[in-house]
C-alpha cells in the first residue's frame, strides 16, 4: 500500500511476496540516495495490522569525506602585492577537506562560500569562489585581490560536497 495506508503502492522498487513469509524485497539498481515509504497491511481475518516502512539506499560516497583537522577555523594569510586582479589564495576543497574518490566515482561535486555562520549568502565582492575544470579534475579556488590593506578580514564559511556528504569549515 502507499505511505498513507489507503491507496495501492505503485512504486517499482519494493515488492512483497504473495505467500508466507511475505518477504519484502528491494530493487538495488536505483539512483543513489533513493528513498521510498510504503505501508504493509497484514490480517488474519479477525485483525488487521498496518505498519509504514521506509526504504533508502545509501550512496557509495558516504564516509569518504572528512575535515583535514578538527580546528574549524583556518585562517588564510595573504601576502600583500600591489595588484587588484583576483588571485587564487586558497583551494576551497583541498585546503580544508579530504575526500577519497573511490577510483574516481566520488569526486567533490560542489563547493560554495557563505557568510560567517554558514547560513547566509556571502555578499561581499572582495572574495569569491571559482570552479575550474582541468585534466587533473575540478578545483574550487577562493579568489581575492592581493592589494588589501593591512588587517583586512573576510570571514567566510567553506561548504563542499561529494554528492552524499557535505562538510562546512569556518575560515577568515
């Protein structure tokens, strides 16, 4: 039955056997991270019992990503240069996280920067994130001009994901 225990379950990724012991089987050839809820109703002619089940498939990239250290703040120290052009000052992923790509099947797919606290959008134009693709793979570069005045600070949160896991790091 469907999750509401009223309608007939129309999904194709879970089935129940037609004879005792009524085994519930799942299709394992589905998109990673798939989740489905359905209701099972059993009765003996006198009593009916219904139970909602949830089936989910874990992605192969779980437990592949971690922080480089437990210290959530990692400052980026810039050396002054008299240029206002954007320069790479850090790699948003490799300077903060470690990812085991499992033979290339779990690459980092997304990185972004947010404001301090990791919730709000980072709106300053002084620091940005650029995604680059090369023969070595994808890199996510934190960019900033190097003509900043002494003592300048941009507090950002770096958030990266390999599709199954997402990690956040506060930085300056």
